[in-house]
C-alpha cells in the first residue's frame, strides 16, 4: 500500500461496485496496517471510529447508508492524499 488515500479509494471502488464483502476485508486490512505502522494517525483522526461505523453500515447495507459512507471515504481520501506509511 502506497498511501492511506489509495487504500481508501480501493474501499470506495469496492463499495461503489457493490462488492461489500471484499470492502469489509479491505477496511479490516487498512485498519490493521495503520494500527501497526502509524497508530498516532488512528488516534489523531479518530480512524477507529470511522472503520467501526463503516463496517456497521456495510453490514446493514441500505442505499442511503452506502451513499453517506462513500462521501466519508472520499473526504478522508482527499485529506490523506499525500500521507505515505512505510
């Protein structure tokens, strides 16, 4: 994974295409990656809350919830555009 933004865009595209199961896996993978490599970002930006909320919305997958989810992901992807974690 090059940037957090790339990971978020992968999740966005999976949700947009309706591949919710793989989106859930990608959310878990991104969360674990950030927790291992940049735990300060998790706390500073309350990412744990975002990840939990996204998983809950995907499990309940109503169209309105998915649209809100996509908006949040896009907002965060823009916010983290240039953050690279090695």
